[in-house]
C-alpha cells in the first residue's frame, strides 16, 4: 500500500514524506518533482506560460498515470481539484491530510509567487485555503493536525495511525 500526503503548500508534505519513507523503508515520490521532470520546467513556469487550467490538466494526467507500490507520495496542494487523480491515489493507498491552520501556512510560505501555487487571479491565499480544506477533508482517510508540532512528532503520529 502507498501512503499519500495531501494538504496546502507549506503543510510539510515533502519534508514529512522523505522522513516517513526513511522510517518505514518505503520508496518516496514527490508529484511536483515528477511534473517538473516530465515537463522539463518549473511548476511556476507552467502556470505562468500555459495557465492554471493547463497546469491542472498536466497534474491530473501525470498523477493519474503513476503506478507506484509501497511508496510515500507527496502531492501538490492542487491535486484535490482532480477527482480522477484522487480516486487513482485512493485505490492504491491511504490518504493522509496534513492539516495546518491558515496562520501557520502564511508564516511558512515566504515564496508564494515562485512556488508554483495554483491561485486564480483575484483570489487570495486565504480564499485558496478556504476552498481547499473541505476537499482535503473529503478525500482523506486520516487527518493529522500538524499545528505546533515538529516534523518528527508528525512522522511518529502517522506511523501510529497507519499501523
């Protein structure tokens, strides 16, 4: 079974994913990195040059086509906009939503304009957060509250919850 980490940009999916993979002896894949490698450009370049809709199409196609086993998968924050991608991820594993309060997300995200975050014109980060939280909740098997916890504590909690 795979363990799929979902949540906002800045929630710690990549950082936690690597440590979780080490702790459990599993493979690790970051879908944002896979997208960048397959497209041969940065996420922000795709969004800037091709637009949000095209980026979401690329993300859905790539994530839905991944055939992974015994893997920790860190997803991009926008993957929950694709029902197809989420259903593929859910079939192969447990989906864990790393919940972080909005105030903490804003503290962690210092590079919002270059990070490749899907934010529609006229929307704020707060709008995106409020739009996505119900989707993260909808798709997750487990919600982990990561507020005011260090990474090692979160890794331990995930291991406890899945075993």
